[in-house]
C-alpha cells in the first residue's frame, strides 16, 4: 500500500512486545512496549490518516462520518482499533490500536507469563473441566481477553459454545461454536442488535456454555439469569480493580436493566451464579499478572463473602492454603484430592 500509516503499522508488526499503538495526529505517534509509552520519530500525512480510517471502516462493514463519529473494529492482523472522527477531536482522527500478543495460545505455552506456575495451570484447567462459572476482572490493558482465551482453549470439543462480543477477539478451537456480535448493520441504527438481545436469543440456540467477551451494560441481568438456569461453565470479563469491586460493578450494571429488585436479592443471584473471580493487574514493571483468585462462597447478612484461593506475591499469585468449598466438583474434574496438601 502507498498509505504511510499502513506501512508504519506493517513495520511495527515485526517488533515484539508492542501492546498499543496511538496516533494523535500526523506527527504525534506513540507506542506502548513493556509498559512504557514511547513517542516515535515518525510522521504520516493527514490524508493518509483519513484514508486509513475509511478503509478500516470498510473492512469492518461499517462507516465513520459525521453521523457515526466513533468506530470500534479490527485490523487484518486481529488487532483491535478505535477511531474517533476528526470532527470530535482537535484536528486529526484519534486512533488507538490494541495489539493482541500471540506469544502463547494455551496455558501450556505460558512459561511463567501472568506470574502463574504449573500448579496454577493445573488448577485453572480443572476450573474449566468442572464447569465453573468464571469472571475475569481487571483494568485497562491487563490482559483480560488474552486470559479468557486461554480458558477457551480448554473447552471440550464435544460441547456447543455460543459467544457474544462487540468485536471479534475471542479465539476458539471447538467445532460446534456460534459467534454472535452486537453491532450496527450498515449505517442504520434502527437495525442494530445490542448485547441484551443476543444474550436472550442465545438461550434458544441450545448452548452448553455461553461466553461473553465483556459485560458492560444491562446484559448483566440476563447473564446472571443464564448462569442460574443450568448453563454452568459460562465465562466473561469485567472492568474492575478487584474482586469485590467487580461484584459492585456487576450489581450496578444489573440495575441498568430497570429491574426493581432489592440489592440483597441481586447479591443472592450473584452468589448462586458465580464460582470464581480471577483478578488481573500490572506489576511494578508494568507486566501483567494474576493478582488474586477468589471463590464466591456465600453471604453473611447482605454482604457477599469471598474466599481467597490465591493472593498477590512478588512474582504472581501464591496459594493461600485454603481449600475451595467446591473442591468436590474440582476432584470430579480430575484435580487430585491432595492438591492443596503440599502447597
């Protein structure tokens, strides 16, 4: 391509460790590498930025103009891209590209990534086989989707999986899988299908498990109903800074559905629906780590009670020595009865 921005991205694709590329304008280009934000000594033309924006919109069967100033989509290499039209910025379109790191494709390829040991890998695999309902929590750029994808590689090939996303980020290897996307069709907003509609509809599609890329709205209500009605083994991510904070956020999103339900009743539903919360953070060197693994065990009064199975240490999570209350299910899934005895 003659486009200077496409050429720049192609050059950067050969460099390892880049997690973000940010274009604020023709001569304001940054990248994040190993947690450090670096300004590049590079320049692209405004015309090329505009052309790039329209070409990305076309690739994603969408548009970016005065009526549709924000675009969320994917680049050909699978990177996630967000573009804000120049009509809503100071001068040029604001482009943010989240690179998906392909250094590992399964738990067996981690080699210490996320600070987890082989024993943690064994535990996480057992969670999937035991059909645990898992919530992966974390802030921006900590690897929530990457970590969810690791869990998805452990799904049995005999099960029917339904996924719900806004952009295509999940990676699945099971043959019986249907991927649903919440998005606008063309430029007509009345034809859009939101996440809640897809969550409700997937119940008619005979799913064994339902996977949601991220819960961020009123679909939290529908998701909890799904988890509470026999669809064990469902998983999703949520934006929050801790396990308890993730429950507070889930509660808040639940209320967006307009349901007039007491908070205690919502929390009882969360306790019944969720089994484990896995928290991701960045360490002091901006590396991504699992900082906490909590089991949802019940309620005391009106408060949800969590039990920490793992807590943050210097290099990653360490087992607390507490045995999960749902240990029987994990044993049925193949986890040794003595797993927690030699920690």
